[in-house]
């Protein structure tokens, strides 16, 4: 069998090899391969592993268990070695990289044993010069009948612990009930096969001890503890060796990475609400910077799951509605960091449960714009590259906006939630036509006034002047100054109106609510700065001409009688849309 030669650790202060504390200081780590409850068993296993590898170490954990580990290595080297050794079936499949923070006293190598010479990770000269003698396979510690007999003496807690350990390592996904039925037997067989044992489906005493010891060792390394938050009404198991409580910010409880990095964050969710609030929370979480847009989403009537994945951040979230309370969690991590994310997620998912009848923030039912802002306090919103306005022009949900708003977008949304795509742009008029990816039912659609304009008439523009900051468009009033551009350009209207960048793309309406045109963005000409209050719009006839070529006919207005300002604001708000351009 291949013999690995690596940097060797030995016991005591007399030798120069670094111990776990020094390894942590230098950023080095260990490959933990086995754990035993007693010192005798730990020494026996370390001795057996030392026949295969150099740099075998034995440490006592804070929990009292005895682990066998290889190392120390640089972290990148350890990850590569771990993968290689598992692939060659030289170490158990549940071996993992440990930073040694839970290692205390060393029990192996024995005190006074000579330290091997430091070497590279290549096979030793002895191993390359001649193959080692073939070893006889180890005899099982119990026959299947003996294993079944010893298994029958297990307590209910011990049987459940075995199922829990099998679940931890990904072999078992059913109820933890202590009943060793067909599913548990299949998972035992899979674990035996993965770890080089005879696949009998009945764990021997040695195998049960190894499985549970490795489970306890990994739990100790993560510091998994059940956290109860009575005020939030949540109970969950968290990796307290990696995260610590930071602060309450209703409806959230924040836990951040102990090392001060942004590599791991866990957030608990607790608020009162109904299905409307649950759905609003589902939409809101997708607007967070920590929740990338790529990843599966699943929303049911009483719960939802979200996962967002990118090269720099990944998040998984869950929330459920029960008895008028919404409880859940968000786990966020850096996918490039060396974290046992599968273990952390498994622990959180399996342990999370609502308790009691309390929530952190009374009164969040349902979520309006102001409530959402409070909900997101402390969490960074994912912000679009550019925000503009648009408006519905037909029952199919087509939206008209200005071309610059969508010219360089990786993704486009309508009202922050509905995905949209560009179907047409017209450089001459400066307009763009968007189509929703999923069906929408517009509350109202534009009716165009295509008759000649009356110069000096009162007009208004509906637009999202402040982007996502307000939940509805703003109505800005002005007058029609001219039916052409400053140099006589046709297809333009000049407006005496002070608009903001977010208003661009919004509908220009008369006092009946009929659409006269589309507000264009301010020109960016450093050689010419226009006076305040000068804006331009694409005219209705120019828009109609461009869209007719695309097979779209605009609805002409037959509206009469001026609307009071408040009614005009309500009318235009129903057809106006927030356009968000994302990277």
C-alpha cells in the first residue's frame, strides 16, 4: 500500500514540529481521519494508521474524544490531499479538514519516539524502491450474528444516535425513531461500502463506535449547540465554533462569523403574519444582495425555500407560516471559503422548529413599502444598475419605456419582481418595448391622444422619481411648451416641467389622463446646459408609427373632462411601471 511521507508532528516541547496551537497561528490545518472515545482505542488506531502514513497525530478533543489526524498542512494542500486520499480509498470517506481549534493534549506519537525526517508529499524511498508486503485483510470484530446480538442491547437513545450519525454523513434521510427498518439497514450498508467494510447492513460494535465517534468529533469541531430564542420563538442547532450572536433587529436575529469575516452568517426570522405577509417576505428576500438571482425557488401555501448562488455569495433560506406566525432562517456563506456548508445546512434544517407563540416584531401584517424597509434594516439590498419608468400599453402586458434605460442590462424587471425582455427598440424615437416573461394582468393600459397639441396646456408626468424608494409613482405637473424640439425636430414635444432621472420613460398625460407621449431622459451634453425646467418627450404619433411597424396598434383616447389631481394620480399610477435594469 502506498506510504505517504509528510511533515511529522511529535509529542512534547523538545521537538520543533508545530502543535495544534502553533498550526492555527501559521494558518495550517489537519486531516482528521478517525475518532475514538477512549485513550486505549485512540492509541491503537493511531498505531495502525502510523503503519501506513507518516505525520500521524493523536489529540484529545475538548469533548474528551481522541482523534487521529494527519498534518499539519497548508489549507490548500490539505484540501488537495484529502480529495486524493479519499479517491484512492486510503482514508475513510467521512474524513475532513480541521483547523485544530478543538484539539487539546497530544497523545500520539508516544513521548520519546524518534521524529522522522521531514520530506515532501511524494511516496517514501522505501515505498518506491519496493512494494510493501501485502497485508492480510483485517478480521471483523464481530460476525453478523454477534453484531445483531450486540445491536439488540442498544438503548433507544443509542439507536437514534446511530441514525443521526448516518444522517449527518448523508447516508440516511428518514425519521430518527430508533427503528432499524429497511431504510436504516440500507443506509448502514451504504456506510459500510463507503468505508471499506463488508456490506452486511448490520453494524458491528467497532463500526458503530467509529461512526458515532466521527460524528461526535465533527460536531465538536463545529461546536454544534441547540440555541433557544424565546423572544423570537425559535429553536435551532447552530455551529457556535464558527458563528456567534451579534444583535437583534426585529424581525431578525443576527449571527455573524467569529473570525470577523463575511464567510458565514446565519439569520433567524420571526414575525407575525398571514399568507400575504409570507408571500411578501418571499418577494422581499429575493431583493437582498445576499440572495443572488440564480438558484432554485419554491413557494407553497404555507412555506417557501430560496437558494441564490453566485461566485462570491450563496444563500439558502426557509420560512413557514403556522398559527399566524412566520418563522425561518437564512444561511449565507462565501462559496470560495473552506466551510463544511453541507454539515451546517443539515444541522440547521434538521433542528429548526418554532416554539411558543411569540414573534420579534408585532404588527407586520401585511407588508407595505414602509414595512419592507424596516424588515430589511441591517441587510443590504441588491440594487439595480439603473431605475426608470415605463407604462403598460396593452392587455398582454407590453411596457413602453425609453431605450437608454434597458440598453445595457443583464436582467430587466417590472415592479422589481416580474422578469421582462426587450422585444423592440427604436433609436429614432428613443423608445423601447418590453414584454413580460411570465403573464401579467395590467391594472390599466395607456390611451393615446394623437390629435394636434394645444400649446400651453397643462400636462403631467407619472414616474418613479426616486426609484425603489417609494412604492408608487410620483405625479409631476407642468405645461406643454412646444410641439417640436429646440431646433425644430419633429417627433418631440418640449415640456416646461422639472423632472428627475427616474421619471424618464413615464407617460406624459393631459388633464383627462390621455397619454400625449413618453418622457425622454435629459440630454448629456457638457457643451450645452439647458435651463432648469426644460424636458422633452417622444410624441404619440412618433410612438404609434414605430409600433405599427411591429404589428402593435395603440388604443386611442376618447376621454373628456379634466380629472382632479388626486384622481389623475390614481389613474396614471395604475398603468405606470417601475423598470429596473440589473447587472
